[in-house]
């Protein structure tokens, strides 16, 4: 397995992002990550020293992403693998009961946040003509369910955005819409309640998903992919 890749992860402070960061680091890769929790970022900094690099960034705020990208690109160069993992889900409710702010917050992080990261990191990857951009989608990027309409809308959007991006990249690169499957995270528990415990924990998921992500290359460009783990196709 190739070693020494630079991996950029958004939403690194909890759930899948945290589990992926720990597994990539265990396998010998450099992780650069961001999240909105100052407390959790401080814990990551205390746990993992340089060259790993963690920062408080709200991906929905373009100015913050721009400043972070400038520093990261100067210090680490363009990432080899960019994982747009950060996301929010609305509280279970019919669409007409989802408030304006809650709806906007889901859109701003799940769609605009992905676009902001790509806007500021992709140009260097394109100049180098290498690297893989993975935008985290969902089973709800291909299907729907009641009371999660805003979240479903964002993941359907990610599928289209990513496949269009794939057509814009030069040979040697890839953009992949990635369904991680059904994982027992805080986000899943907000929708599934106690039944979320029937699915793999993030650390268990990461043991299989991280090697899968590391193997992605130009041949995966534009292909909707699903993590090869239990619960992924449920």
C-alpha cells in the first residue's frame, strides 16, 4: 500500500471524519483536517503532532476556507486525497416544518461547503494533474425518505455536482460521489434513534473504508461508489 499521502478531511472532529483521520494516521499518512468545534480540534492537535495539521474552519464560510487553504497549500502542498465529509442533517420533520435557518444551514454546509473547499483546493490539484476528490454522498443521494427532505436534496445535489466536476478535471485526476453506507454516528442516531446501534461504529467502518479510499485513482472518475462494508447497501 502506498505510504506518505497527504489526506485532507473536512468534518474531522467527530463521526466518520474523526475515525478516518485516526485510521489514515495509523497507516502512516499525513492528515490535514478541519471542523467547527474548537474543543475537538484542540484535542486532535494534542493527540497528533506535526506534520498532521488541524484547524477550526466553518466550510460554509468561503473567507474562512480561503484563508485556511492558503496556509495549508503553502505548508503541505495540494492534497493527494481530498475528502469532503462535513455535513449536517435536519431534525426529523416534514419539509413544511423545517425552519428557514435550519434548511439554510443544511444547504450551506452540505452543498456550499463542498463547493468552497473545491474552489480553493482544486486549482492546485488541477495544476499538478493528480489527486482524487471524494464528495461524501449517501443512500439518500439516490433515494428518499420522509422527514429528511433537506438532507436528501443536498445529497442528490452532491451526486450531480460531483459527476459534473468529473467531466471538468484533467486526465490523472478523479472526482467521486461516495456513499459511506449506514454507520452508527450521531447523525444517524438523530434519524434512526436506538436502531442506529444495529450498524457499524465509525472506527469499525474506517478499517475497511480507508484502504478502499486510498486505492481510488483516475479510473474511478465520475463513478458513484459505495463503501464495501456491512450496512452500506441496507
